[in-house]
């Protein structure tokens, strides 16, 4: 038997199955709902205790969903990628000349947020582009109902071949494929369609994809030589070279004051999203915690997210309601066997070694433990005055 207050609707909707972004419908569903999740309201422990049993359960479920859906935060590294990619896509979209559009390659290690960052940038572009055209296809064929899909997302395995790549792309676009076309020629063909080709992958320079290209250190671009099949297939009627801007989405570093500040700023953003009742101010950013978290994750945002997510679950489940080194020492970061990721291709990063019991192995290589970095410490007015 419940009272009238408990018989009302739940305060949030449980997330359903995530949409598959590699279809037009799936991409559209993700793009239009990607910011729809509402975090749990901030309640004090005293306020939570005033709730009925049912509402306590619902609020705890909402908190768990909040910790499992931490937002994508901007970092100095993602800002650089955003600046390049958004600028390139927008510039290419505004081109009226029948020239090939330069592409972008985004490389980096596994679990560093390359795909999510790229999808967010392109979804933001698509939002603006559709609004600009009032959600109508500016190139629609009279008498037809053409689909206006400015962005096509295609996910392929590391070992993708031209045929399988084209099959994936045909989920969005229909294009002829020559049976003898190899991957570099396929890339040139796509770039000749007046679209912006964005390639995302781990260690693209070392993947073999660019074996027929050369990197220009002055411009940061990768340049492909003319296609040997151009005259046969008519792929390059006007252009002799195909260019890509190569940008790396790197992990955080912890060596200079600027790098340490960027890491702490990121931890501050994460801490603001957490809903733990006994979390003190600066839970992730004070004392040795920033350095501890860096040691556990090596500055890889995906590993940090996994550690924080699992740590919050344990903090709520144990009743501690805060993250501490001792609690996180019992959390093992496990990403092995992740679906769709190839460990041999570097899609799963190395996880810092741990000692028995799951805690951080401070001196994994026999080196002395590094002391706590004190460059951001406030030593008080006495130190400031030279006393």
C-alpha cells in the first residue's frame, strides 16, 4: 500500500537501448536525443532521509544512472580537434567550387574519446546545417522525397576492406564500386564526391593506411599522390592530390603546471556531476587525489570514467557516499574483451599495473615513488610575503 505521493510517475525515464548510429535512423535518433538525459537532483543526506522508501529507491536509481551517463567534457585536446574539424567541415560545406574537399584524420590511443568527440562535433554541425535549411534538402529532386542526411557515420573493423566499407556506407548513401578498387583509391573516390571525409582510428600513421601518402611537416597535412586509376575510372578529373589534416587526440599529461591545471580542471568538471551524499568539496582535486587518479589511469579519459563510475557504485553500495583512495584501491579497471575493440590494434590501452588486491602499484618498474606535485599549493600569506 502506498500513499498518493508515491503513486505518481517516476521522476526520470530509464535509458533504453542506445541507438545504432551507423544507420540513418539510428544516427538521427542519437543526434536528437544525445543531450536529453537529466541528472539526478542534488539532495542532501538529510533531504534524502525525508523521502518515502519508494522515492529513496527511485532517487538512488537516478543517481546510479547519473554516474553511468557522465557527460562528454571538453579538454584542451578535444578543443584542438573541435577547432580543426568543425572549421574544415563548415568550410567544405560552404564551398561552391567543383574542387575536392580536404579531409581530416583523427588519431590517438584507445579510450581517449576520439569517436565520441568526433560524433559530437559532427552532430553539432548537422544541427546548425539543418536549421539553416529549415530541415529541407536544398538539393532535392523535384517530385521526389529525398532524404536530407548531411552526416553519415560508419563504423568498420580495423581490417576493413573496400567492399565491406562500401557496404557500410550504403546504409547512408548509394555509390558505384569498382571490383578492383583498393582502399587508397576508395578514399580518393569519396573525396571526389564533394564530401568531407573524416577518418577516426588508433595510430593511423602506423596503420599502413597512409603508406601511399606523405606527411608535410610544414602544414601538418597528409598528401596522397594522384590515383593510378584516375583516367580509367574518372575519379579525379581536376585534382592531382588529395589532402588530409592529421590531428591527434592525446591523453592528459602531468608534467608541467599547465598540464596539471588542465587535469585538475577536468576532475573539477567530473566532480560537479557526481551525486554522493558525503562528498566533500574538492573530493577529486585536493591533496594527493589528482596524482592518484592520474597514476591509476595514465591520463586516459575513458579509463578515468570507468574508475569513477565503478567507484561511485561502490561508494553508494557501501554507504560511504564518497570517493577515497582506499575505496578506489579496491576497484580494478577492466576493459578487456570490450566489444568492437581490437587489442592487437591498440584499441584497448595499457592499464597501469596494480598490486594484489587491486590497488595502484606505485613503483611498478622499481623506480622510487614520485612525490606529490606541489606547484599548485597555496602556502598562505606568510610564504607570499617572503616570511
